[in-house]
């Protein structure tokens, strides 16, 4: 009898573990090249990450995807492509360096709550 209980507990634990597994890191991934992010294009972070708990820095450019600015999951909007971060216009909230060494100047652009 205790063997059956142990087996049932093991099966239940397995079901719980599978049911609570974190989502795969599927979702937007970019090539990291500037052409994917033209001025006016919006960006979103990987699926499964909250915008308040996942900060994308310029080394994580492949972990964002280009989306239309009507996408409710958008996080940032590209405002300029420049050679150096200091060349971004005032009001720029963040910069990302692409793999082809273009600096993307961005502002936050999120859907209204």
C-alpha cells in the first residue's frame, strides 16, 4: 500500500512540475542588426518576461523583436540610428548597440493600461 502511495505521489509531483514549468524562451529574437529596427519601429521583449522584471540592455538586443507600434506588447520605439550614444536626441530613454555597431536611440512606448 505504501508503494502505491509513493508512486501516486511521484506521479502527482511530476504533473505539478510539468504544469508549473517556466515558459520556454520562445518569442521574439532578433538578428541584432540595425536593419531589423528602422526608425519608428517598436520593440518587444521575449515572451514570458514582465516589462517590470526584465530589463533589456544593449547586450541583449537579440532578446527583443521588432513589432508594429500597434502591438499591445510593445515596450520601446526606435527614434534614431546614430554612430555614438551621445548623438541621440534629448528625450532618449535608452540606447542599444546592434551587432553591426549602430546605436539605436529609443523611448518607452507601451500600450495604455
